């Protein structure tokens, strides 16, 4: 296994929609192993393919207490219940945290590497991770789901390791989209607008 190079905002691949995987290619196992390796190296609980430069619709999730990562092919949230506000960050937006709106509970459906259907009922951190990673595959970032624009902070650490929150600079909030459909806009259109 080898860690893959990460993509960071404002890399436009993060705004592109991943393509649904039809027949599962034989090399996908190796690729998702590399994604898992990357997620571990970056100390994340999840990683979507766009974050490592691929537009295959696949993500990996591993909660801190899990021994193994979950590979999710073509994941979809099929039901959302309730609403809550949670603090969130993203490996592709290093140094920032924000307060976002997420569901209390979700139901998700995906395929595993053998092409078998996986159904997941989740709440808490897993529900948050499922929403975060399926969003990535649709070109949506957590900064699009902020409770309000000023609920985004730049985080630095004191020599004692204590987190300090500062108001985020304009440039990063400019990257946020209030329009959910922006994720599916073709890159050309985004470039033109920019
Ligand atoms: Zn992320």
C-alpha cells in the first residue's frame, strides 16, 4: 500500500461530481487500500476519491474505534432524519473548522468491493462521516453547509497543543457555495464564472 497525494481547496476536482462505478474494476481493491493508507496517514475518519485525485465514486470510512475501514462504492444517503449542528473539518481544507448542519440519523446504501449491497443505519460520527463523504463525491464541501458564514474558523495550536480559533479569512469563505447544485456544475462553467 502507498499513500496517495492529497488534493486541497481550491483544487477544482473537489467541486466535480464523481462517476458512478459500473462493473467493479479489478484494480479498485488496490486503489481503495491506498485510499485507506492515505486516510490513516492523514489521521482522518474518512476519505473520498476526489480528495486523492480520482473521480471514481468511492469513499472509505474508519471510525477511531474500528479495526478495519469500510469501503463504500457508489454510496448514497437514502434517508435523513432530524437536524443537528456539529463542528467539522476536512483533510482537503487543512487548518479550518466550521459549524455545520447535519442530520441526526441517516440511512445509506453502497456496494462493497465484491459488488454486494451494504445498507447502513447510522447516527453520531458515522452519520456525519457518511454525509461528509457522499457530499465530497457530489462535489459538495462542508463549508457549503455552514450554520452561518461566520461559523468558520482558522485553527492554530499553542506550543502546549491547545487549539485556538480565529475568524477565517475571506478567501476561504469565498470558496463556499450556498447553492447545493454547484457540485454538479461542469468545471468549465465554474472557471468561466471565476
Ligand atoms: Zn472532507
